[in-house]
């Protein structure tokens, strides 16, 4: 359903063709990384740390090397030590530990053998002597004066490597005078929140096959969100020139941000180099949960002041993100994501805090869901205290073009007001909740990003086109690229074959993150098509014997009034390409600026069983500004996927650690993601406020949908029970306890 | 002179100023000008900043051209999932 129509209409953009890769995926022909097998291939397995923090005194691999089938063993000593200021330093010491293990499950060594069982047996036979170190597990513990260090090599970014710290980043953001505004406010509400680590939960575990040849070059087949990223990080960790590695992208079975980095490929490459045979390395589900990045946990204190008529006058926030044992930018981004409301006075302080837990990774709109859970909960309480409708209060304060984000920059054209109005007018919001259910709403924001993309478009002699890009197809991007090319060239979308090419067959393309593929790679496809249209018109002018300036491209054909208006189709021109100047091909590469921020507004109706504490969602609607929905079905899919992942985050999902840092629920039986029977149909409303920086108005839609669900459901639980939940997940035991405390 | 908005964490390096003026035809030249007047600010900006110009965020802004009336917002590097 589209609530606000894009004022422009197109022939192909906005339609819903079956995706080009759909058949292969439905019938099981699509090849994921673990599906590939090469002649002579070995299988690899890891030895992982049984301790959350320890020095490695010694490693003895001799017994493992002598075991049946073993062809190669690697440890951290097989890799160069990167300088601590190198941007790949942290990933290099995460791939295999160097002298110190920093979390339970940290990889220490790997073995390649003729079978997986032999590799696992040999890995278990590696003897390691440890010197145990203090384990730092919580934010308060890590930030306390005199706290032991979770990682003695960590230093605070932008401060310098001289002083090891449990702090990765400290980001203050201020405007106006929040203290004075808070003192003058008619109503002030302050609450403290906490959020457990959650995992992206992609169905396909990390997997790769690497064949390092005698010439020193490595062929890598891998599942990732960006094969150029895999090439760059693998080369850096190995100490190789980038050109020694070719990465072929396998199909990807989910990433959601968790496949924006590398775990396996450098290890497999070195094992293959040592063994002289291809090596396959596939994580188990337990390894995925223990040793590949979950999203950060967090603690947040949020105070918001407002006037009695509902104008939000100030926000004062403290946000600490628990990011594992390695520095990253999660804390900074959390504070920067405060951008939905005008807030004339703002004081935010955010921290990235280390602990001896797995290295965190992005999860859709990284760090924004935590902040939104806290802020949208407090805003809902203000609306409730003032007796205002929660949408009306948000409309009164919603950011519009020119309003400042927390990071100080004014918004470009955005669609938050349109999203709020669309929900307000929706069938869901107009109808009463079912008997026994209550309703919550919340807003989410995400920046979206641009970055580098390349595209090559080849026109074939039969009038079809091949569109070659370097963006792995995670959410239907092949179909989106084909639709934009079809719109530009004026040919049928099924006359276009979209291809995701390897690192040697297409120009450099950054990782698919920040909802950037349809925006930035799509922009490159459009540029290449437009260059081709100029050339097609030139060829047509030559054939028609008219001036080039008199020819224009209309609906898939060159037309010139001087030529009687008789169209010369694309197929007719390509058939004569050899005669008119040779193959018709164009390439565009760009570093895209102007990604359009995206807003979402969600609405949930829930019932809470006060005997068990279980929350059941009876109705759920997601509204989101897509800019322009190139393929509405896949936009809706992203909105639904983000909503469902957010519902899992809200109600059940959490990393549970023992007191010594061991993850206690490393499997989908105990780490409970939602299944279909847990959910109603997620209703979607696409709002289209075009992004002026994209030729079709694309904003990017992959991430924003995960930002509002936690607060949406928390607000609905509050409406249903009168109890404000401040801890994620809002699982039955926590709800029961809160209900008991609230009575 | 372009108008430059600094992130809160960089303001102590600029004498506490949130907004400063700077000369230059590119963002890189603006950073150089700021570093001449506020030693250390240049390194801090280059260590981890994107630049917002005319509503668009540039991840590697060094060679992005600016006009005398351009407003530059230095912001932390953005990422995504």
C-alpha cells in the first residue's frame, strides 16, 4: 500500500516484477558459499578460547600436526602484527588471537584436514597454556575507577595510543542550554534503560572456500555484504598486496550488518597457502553466536523536558554502548542518531565501552534502536502525562527540512511528518484495538549513506542488456538495478540481466551497508545507462543521416522528426553496432553523496497475559519513507524484516553470559528469534518523499525498520498494563516482575 | 570565507568556538586554514570526520569544493548495517 504517491510516474520503477534471481533461490539452485566444493578441497576447524580473558603462555601444535589427515595448522604467529593505529588492527587480532584471548570463543588456531572431523579432532589436540586475566563483563564495571582493562591494546579514539582504556569513544553533543531549559520545563521525565546484546540472526552461517595457488594468488568464494571489503581486509590481515586476491561473491543468506567484516577468509587463505590445496571453512551456529559480532548492549539515561502544551524543549542523555573487547564507533553513532524531533536544547554524552565479550558488529541501523527505545519511551510517557495523543505530540515536534540533527547538521528534505500523517490516517490507527489489546507507536530514524559504487552496462546484439555491479544482492537489489536500467533504456525489465560480478570483473564497490545499494549503485547504473543513451542517439543519427542534436531517446528507441518520426529501436541499433562503431557499453563509478535520511513510524497492538507475562502482538503496522520505492515488494520486505527482527529484540532475544563470560544460549533453541506463528501479518505503508539527490528519489530502506519496534511494543505494553518496561528484552519473566513491582 | 560548524569534541581545540570561519577552495584547504589558526584541529578533523555540505554528507571530503558562502558541518563518520 502506498500512502503518499510519488508525484512522478514511471513505466518500470515502482512495479513488482518477480526478481531475476528468484527462480534459482526458490528451487535451491542458488549457490551459497558453503555449497561450493573444489577438487582436493580440505576442511578447516578452529580451536577457540575456553576463557573470556587470558594471556596465551604457549601453544603446542605438534600433536595436532601429526594427526591423520592434517595438512596445515595456523596460529596468530602465521600472520603479521599490524600497527595498533592500523584500521585493520582490531579485525586482525580478532581473526586469530595474538598473545591474549579477549572473549570466550576467541579463535586461537585453525587446522585444515581432509575431513571436517579430522580437523576438529586435531584442533582439540592443540595444547595451550593460559594465564588467566580479570574478566570485565558489564558497562558499570568497565567504567569504574581502577577497572581492569578488557583489552590492554585498546585506546580511546581521537585521544591516542598512549593510554590504554576500556573506553573506545566518548562523544559529547550539545546545542542550546539543556540545563536551563530543563529547569524551565513544565514537565520533566527521566528514566534509565538497558538493552542486552542481540545477534543479527542471519540464517546462513559465515562460510568461505579459498584456493591459494602456487603463484601466490588466492581465489576466494565467500558470503559477505561486500566482496571488495573481503578482499581488502583479507589482504591487510595477511600482509599481502590486494591484487593477490580475487573474491567471487556467493549468494548471501542474510547479513543485516553482521557480514560487513571478515572472520574466516584470511585464516582459510593461509591454511590453503600452507597446505597447497583449497580450504573450506564454515562456522557452526554455535560459533556464529559465540564468535561473530552481535549488536552492542547498552545502558541509557534519558531526560526530556516539555511545556504543558506538548512542546519538547530539551533532551539530556547519557548513553553507553557495550561493544566487546575492541574499539568501534557504536557509541558515537548512537548519540548522532537522535534526529527525529526539533529539541532546541540538547545535551548528549555517549560512550563506547569495552568488555570481554564478542567483538560487536553492525545490526541494521547500528546503535539507533537502543537510543530510540529509550527516547521514544520517555516521549510516550510525556504524551501520557499531558493527556495528548502520541501521534499529535510527535507531529507537534517532528523534525522537518532545516531542523538540526544531534550532530549539528540541518536535515535535507525528509518525510517524518508524512509518515506520522500516514499512520494517523491508516485503517489500523483509525480502528480500535481488539478486545483486551492496547496500542503503542514510536518513531525511528536512520541516516543512510552513499559511498563508492561502480556499474557496467553492456548492450547485447539482440537488444538486451547486462547490468554488472559489485553490490551483493541482499534485499532484491538485482531487481532494483534492472528496473532502473529498464526505465532509462526503455526496454522490458526481463530483457535485462543483472549480474553481481567478482572483484576482477567490475569496478570497486563499497560494502552493502547503510541502505546504500539501491541509492548509490543504482545511481551508477543510471549514469551508465544515460551515457549509453547519448551513444545510442549518436549511432541512430548516423544511421538515419540526421544531425545528432535532432535525435532523442523515447520509450526504448531513437526518434528524430527529420527522419519522419520513425523510431529506431534499441535492438535495431545494437544489431548494427559493428557497422556503426563497435560494442555499446558504458561504465560509471562514483562516490555518492546525498543519501536521503529515512524515517519510520510503527504501530503495535498487544495483549499481555498477566499470569505468564507473555506479550502477544495482535496487529502491527510499519510506515516508512522510501523516497521512491523502486520495487515496492522488496521495500515492503525490508520493512517487514526490520519489524520482525525488532519484535524479537523487544520480546525475547538476548545474550545471556555466565559470571565468567561464557555465552549460555549459543543456539536457536535458547536464543529465541520470532517464528511465523509468533507474529501477525506485518502491514506496511510506503511513504514516498523523493530524495532530491537521487535521479529517481531513492532514500534506502534496509535499516530504519528495526529502529522503532522496541519502543513501539514497550509503549503498547505500558498502555496495556500501566507499567513502563525499561529493560530489553521485555521477556515474560521481566514483564511478570515489573507487573509485580508495579502493583 | 566559508562558515564551519565544529563537533562538540573539537571545540576545545578552537578556543571553545562552535562556529568559525575559514578560507579555502576545498574542504582540505579549509582544514589547513583552521590548523594554522588552531594547531592540532587539522589532525583531529582529518582523523575522523565527514563533512555535510548543502545537505549532502561527504565521507572523504578532502577535495570537495566549497564556495565562500558555503556552510560546512563537520560530523563524525557514519556507518551502517
